[in-house]
C-alpha cells in the first residue's frame, strides 16, 4: 500500500512541475474553448443580473410608495 502512495505522490509532484513550467516563452493567446467558457460565464451572470435588478426596483417602488392601501373585505359563501 505504501508503494501505491509513493507512486501517486511522485506522479502528482511530476504533474505539478509540468503544469508550472513556462512553456518555452511562447504566447499563444486564448483558445476558442476558453473564450466560449468565459462567454458562457458572462451569460450566466447577465441572466441572473436582470431579474435581480427587476426585484430591486420593485422593492424600491414598494418602499417609496406613500399610498396606504385599505384592507379589503372578505366575503364567505359558506354557511358556517
């Protein structure tokens, strides 16, 4: 079991060193997949932002309206 842990640990160390390496100084820019991922995240934020703004303005409208509302009478059709 210790050998399995040693192998996994060595692979993790080698993998993190490979991910942290520079890449020979080449600047490739953003790929199409990265741009799509960022655009998808922006769409999610915007679709959550619009209902939030509508709720916020509705709350402000309710707080700032000075008209008092009269309670309505409730009529019951039951015998009891």
